[in-house]
């Protein structure tokens, strides 16, 4: 099966059913397939051929989905460009991937124009909204192309690349993750099963569609014949209004988004009765925040763990919402930090440095295998060999496991703090500090220390109107954790840097303190 088969199946079975909604426009599966076919034919008329790359730079819109499927239909490889990237990062990705065509929103025209002479591979520029300079207009290209299935001169196969999704590593340049038809279809099936999706489900997508966290929700819903509603970005009030208006059933967010949503639902009532599942990932949710979310939205939360290198497929998941209302309080607190058991059609292990499975309570690295695991890194054979070994993906995420197979992520390898020879896992310290009533967000890192090598520092964003001092936070920690783990210093900030999906960028915060 390839990605184009999913669209044909849906258009045949549900031609008049709403496939997607964006900015007041609604497209049925029949209309969506027609637009995808027209775009696929347009690509072929531009002499693009199997294996060529096509880049896109735009905020969330229906075009992302059209370009994703149209490129896949004719064997092209999509390269999403993060619109928040610096110019140097854009140039690196463009020159590394070497796309022949660049599709972009007019909003980014002025940023890209000075860079065109340095992007040697680009032959055609396409603007999504209008005719602009020498760019082609997206809708004009569709208007003169056929609505029929495109004739593809070279067969498209399951293991052909569909996307190069760039993810920033802990150090160095971004790495291009090569994802195939098989990867995306496996991830879609995996997620559809985990969420028990049906054709009646409607996903609301606010996470950027340049990221796997934005892509897997529409893949899983389209796989089963469900629908998606797209917002240009995350806005808590717009999100809640849309849930009510469109009878949204599923949401995928990150904990920072849910914290923002809590501030809104406390001040105004919305009809959120259609929601049956809210998934969250990228970081564990502090138990106190999770309790508040459950009170506001119901016992509908699922903690998920996935990564770009596995096409966003749920490596593990935990239907934690219902668990909070039963069981021993200490056990609830412990289990609330788990990202669950291994996912459907995915095998995972947690291994020590010798390659043996860890015992419950021991810490090791998560490794994964399954059809959702990437083909490799673009132009990085040595990095691919280090990450893919004997069919296993070495994630770089540290975790432990309990007797029932529940996984507890401790941190990334690069964020472990070694202070005076003791290993300290920042998430454990963060979980404690999050219990302080004045703390909205916290990041714990190691900073240089002449005596200990590294010292524990907490960087904190307080809730609006709240107050706390460094001594207060340190004393709060002292009462709840071992002395070597508690912060030696605390900084308060007005904002924490976040990625395009709302994940706190701990790597950027570390740069503030390390030369």
C-alpha cells in the first residue's frame, strides 16, 4: 500500500464526506482527491520526477496536506521548512536536501528573496496565495491540470522516500529523517488502533504540519476515513471555540498548550462534550497539572511517546485519564509519570551499555523497531549507522521500566547532569518543583561548577501574578528530594524558548550558561 491508495479509497467510499476544514473552507474526500490529482499532474508537467525534492514553507493550511499526498503520488520527496528557522538554518536545509521546487506562503517572500542566489538547486518558486514576482501561482497550476489520476512513468513502492523531516540534534546541524510510504502508513495504523478511531472521529490540528506531531493525526484519521480540522496555529480561545463548533473528538497537544488552555477554561464555559481523547507528548505532564486538566476536560487523557525517526508512531502510550480516579495515591503519582507500554506494531526495549535489557528500576536507552522506523538520515551514513543497528532504532532517550512493562522516561542522554560523580535526571527534579503553587513552567539543567563539575540549576517561569524567591524554591526542593539533586541556584525568567510545537527548548537554555 502507498499513500495515494488511502485517498482513492476514501474518495470512493465517502466521496461527499468532509475530509478537511480550514479557514471556513470545507473539502469533501472527492474534492480533496481532485485537487491532489491536479497538483500531482502539475508536478509532472514541471518535469519533476521520482526522487526529486519539493520544499514547502508555510504556516498550517490545507495546502500542506495536498502537497504531502500529491508529492507522494508521483514519487517526489517533501521537505518541510520550519518558518521559525534562522536564515542560516533555512540555507543549510535547502542546500542539504537540494529541492528543485520551493512552495511558500507570501508571508515569507521577503525573508526568502535575499536567499535565492544561495539556494542553487531551486528551479521553480510557487506562491500559495497569489502571483508574486516570477513565482507561479499555486491555484493557476491546479486550474490547468487534469483532475484524473496522474500517469506515473516509474512505479511507486512502499519503501520509497516520501519526506525528509529535519530535526535539530543536541549539537551540530539539523538531521534529515528519511520517511517512507511504509513508515507513514504504519504510523497511521498504529495511532488509529491506539486511539480506537472510527470514520466518525474529527481531529483538530494546531501543531505545525511541518512536524510529525502535526502529521500523524491527519494520517491516522484519513487512514480510517475520519476528518480533520486545521488551525493556522495554537490559540487557546480559537481552539476551544473550534472544538465546540466542529464537534471535535480528538486533540493532540503538548503540556505547555494544556497549561495555557487551563487559564482560559477557568474564565469561560465551552461545550467540549464531543471530545473523547486528548493526547499529549513531547514532555511528561506534571501530576498537579494533569489533575487540573482532568477536572476541566474529563478523564480523556493519553500520554504518548513517539519521535520523528519513527514517523510520530506511538512507540508507547498510556490511557492515563481513567487511572487517576482509582488506586492508591502513591501508586497513582508514580504511574502518572509513565508514557505507557509499547505501542501496537512496535517493539521496544530498554537496554544498558552492554546491550542487555535493564531490570525494573534500572536506567537504560530506549530502542525501537517496527515498520514506522525511518529509512535513515539524509546524507549522513555514519550517523545512520550509529542510530540504526541490527534493525533497531537507538533513540537516545533514557528510561526505566516497571514489573508490568510501563516505561518511565528519565531524560535525553545529553541532558543528564553529573554532579560530584552522581547521576541526576532533570525530569525528576522538575516534577518536584512543578508542585510549587507559583510555578507555571520549569527547566532543570546542569551548569558549570568548579567543585562539582556541574551544579543543578532551575530556570522558572512563574504563573501570572505569582511570587516566589530563590531561597523559597530551594527550601521547597530540600524538603522533597535528596540533597545532591536539589537546585543550587534558581533563575526566574519572563519567557522560556519553545519549538514550533510548543516544546521547551532545553538545549537553548543550556546555551545561556555554557560558553
